[in-house]
């Protein structure tokens, strides 16, 4: 039955060509879990920073979910474009991670372009 | 200041990190999808014995939740998989991989 069930979407794996070499190691030696978690926290924040900075926020098509109904502002400009939605998603994730890193990592410095949201929407 | 996995770090069990966030593992169907995506890809590099993808539990701290553990038949298979998968993208996130002791795999994760 499992094999017959239709998958919701295509594989989440990217091709080799989609790799984004960041210069940071992607294999770790056998260190304890705290050190691993610390590194993953930092590498994910760095990864999001890079995406926001390069305006590379929209994932490849096969990973996208169906678009919601368009929403327009009073000037008739669409406010929930793909770029806007995915940028917000990344900013929200980064916010959570920065909060966590600030609490748990000594000497953690938030990214230069990071602003703590004054109010959290949704 | 990590320098990456070395030859003497190699075991037959991989820990794959930064691929999923716990919330994605809550939904049964999404969990199944993620499981199949990973099992299919990991099988390309050697004989997979079994896998563990710990799921979040309300109000509990689940060890290894957010990581994926894959046990291979041999160290060589696991090593080949690590070299091939680390740095690849999964759901638009960069895969980070390391080796863990088989004993830890058996005892610490569900």
C-alpha cells in the first residue's frame, strides 16, 4: 500500500549542481551532541543570512507549495508574492534561531542585518 | 573550527543534520514522504540496514529529534554515503553529516 500512495511532491533532494558551497565544513568529526547542535545552529543562521542577502529566498519549483490567493494593498499592489512569503518564512526561522543562539551560545553575535521584530505577526 | 570527519571517525552509522525541523515530522504523511526520500537516496551508496528519524513528542525532549540516522552494512558504505551526501541540499537546506557509534544509535534513539 505504501508504494501505491501518491507522494505529495517530488524528492526533497537537490542535484549536485544545486549545492551551495559556503566554505564551511559539511562533515563533522565525532564530537558530542552539544557541539554538533551548536554548529548546526550557526550554519543554519549563516545559510539563511546568505539567502536573504543574495535575495535567493524562493526554493526550486519542486519544493514549493501551492500559492495562496493573492492579497492586494490599497494601491492595488500584490503583498503576498512568492518572494515576500518565502522571505518572511526565512526571517521568522532566523528570528527563532537567533533567540536560541543568544540564550545558549556564549559570545554569539547576531547577524549585522538582523533586526529583532518589534511585533511578531501571525 | 571543525575540520571535518576524518578516516578514524568512520563507523557504519551516519547522522545527517540540518535536513528537517521537528515540526515537519509531526504530520504522518509528511513524515512518510521524508522517510522515503531519504531511504531511496541513501540506498544508492550502499546496503542500508535500518534508519531512525526521531519524531517530536509534546512536552518531551526527544533525543536526536531533527537528525536522521542511517545504519549501513559496512563502514565503507557509510563512508561513501557521507562523502556523497554532505553538502547536498535537502528541502533547500545544506546537509551536514557525521559518523556516530553503533551503540549510541541502538541505545539513544527511537
